[in-house]
């Protein structure tokens, strides 16, 4: 398998995404992931996600400022390692294929 460009490489390496997200803070990370990256899911394996996802000027109508504050408060307490570890291990229970089929080159 070869990963050309997708979430996979930058999120698979333990600590890499955590450092990347910490560099811009919890709130900005959530804004970029939820609003800016929605539907994209692409980041070249040699770049960090926060350098590819756009800075969000306005939240989408389906995600309020109150939602952002709620998630910011909770992720500020827990960090992103838990959800990232879940993502890193999805292949162990068969869900990984859903997220990687667009990322693989034959």
C-alpha cells in the first residue's frame, strides 16, 4: 500500500498530530477540522494538517459558537490523543477501510 495524500500519514504517527494541533490551540484546531476541513480529508504526508486546512472566518450554520465553546472546553481538558488513538487503531476492527479507500494507490 502507498499513501499519496490523506489524513492517514499525519495522524498515524503517535504525537505528530498532537504537536501539530497544540501549535495552534484547541479552539483553532476544532474550527479548522470541523468547519474548514469538512469534506476535504486531504493532507500530503509531508505536511501537517494545520498547514493545509484553511483558517475559518465563519462557522457553518450547522455548528454554532456555543457548540465550538463546548467542544473547546472538553478537548482542552482531555486533549486529542484519545480520539486520535481510536483513529490509529480502526484497522483492528475493520472500520479503517471506510476512511482509507480514497487514499490508497495501487
